[in-house]
């Protein structure tokens, strides 16, 4: 493992990227004595179209400073959980950029990154719930302001997520895109549990400053960044139907998938 402080390039540029939900982000910074400075940050809300924006946007940003990919020393990416397509795009881009620049790589955990936003301002349980798919959320719970983990990362149906939150106390703060995608469910939960505070949508995404700060404190290595998926893909869940449509035996398709996953 290496740190940003051990940068081997004079520029020491650090690139942070994320695309786990609808917002695609990049932040470009540089360590300075006593901290860091932000050179540039860009965000796009382009669900399903990230491939058209990420690498061209990075090139345009670097061109503006008279820099190239070879000036990047470290690349950190949010590694999930979130959109499978968004994760694959960002991690593949990081892999390609690292191959061309020799940059080291680091993965960032998404829900702890989100929790780090409001945690210094509150006390008690903080439940981060992000959208996984219809009726399903990713959940991870923390003690604020310390960010000690109270409940590990998992994916749960809405009713199970509410049960888990209630088990951790009658008071607390809830945040994340899971609230926004399921407004009626969480409005009912708040009405039933007046000790819960639903944080506003401005906390649903990490700020560029938070993203870059996390990147500058990450542990780096030459190995690829492993994605965090947590739940099965929609294709895996629908494998029996997909197999039938293609004239395959569902049990045989499942067996082949398990073999590939073990290899």
C-alpha cells in the first residue's frame, strides 16, 4: 500500500471518480503542505449516458490545465454499492487510465462516504439508505459523529430495512436516495416513529470536496479495484426466465453461472 504523501510524480495529481447513482462525478486535486487543494471538479446527472461524459470530460479538464493523463499519480473510485453499469464504467475507466499513466488505484466505500457529510453535525444513529432497485435499498448504519459502524452494509426490502432501523433505536437520522425513491414508505415510517429525522436531499450525494478528501486519505496499490455489489444482478435473479427464452434448461444455466463465479 502507498499513500498520497509518497507520490512519485512532481505533480502528484489525485483523481477521484464516482458513478454509483444518477450523478457522475470527478474531482482533481493536489496535495499541498498541511492539506490539499482542489484544481477542478465536474458533475453530470446523466443516468445511462455516463460513457459519453466521463473520459471526454476528464480530458477537457486536463487540457485546460495543460496536463495529461500521465500527470495523474493516484486514482480513487467509489466502488459501490450502486448502479452496476455505473460501477463498471468508472472502474474500467480507472483501470485504463492507470494502465496509461502508471497511477496507483484505491477503492472508496460509498455509504460511509455519504455518512461523513452530516455526521459531524449530529449525534446518535445515522442510517444511510440508498436506492438498489424497486422495493430494495442498501443500508448501513453508523454512530454519529464517530462513524463507528452500528450495522454492516446489506441490501434489504423496505420492510426489513425499517425493522433493522427500529432495532437500532427509537431515535436517529435517515438519509440517502432510498428515501427519495420511496417517499410514501418513509413518510409513513416518520409518522409512526417521531424520533426519526429524515435528512434533506442535499446529503444524497457526496460533495466534490468530500470525494477528494476521501481519495487523499485512501490506501493505494497497483491491484485492480474490486467492486462492491452486495446484491445479485437483475440478470441473475431473472436467470430462469432468460434461460427459457433462449431454449436453455434453467437448472443447467444456473450450474454454468455458479461454475463461472467459482472460477
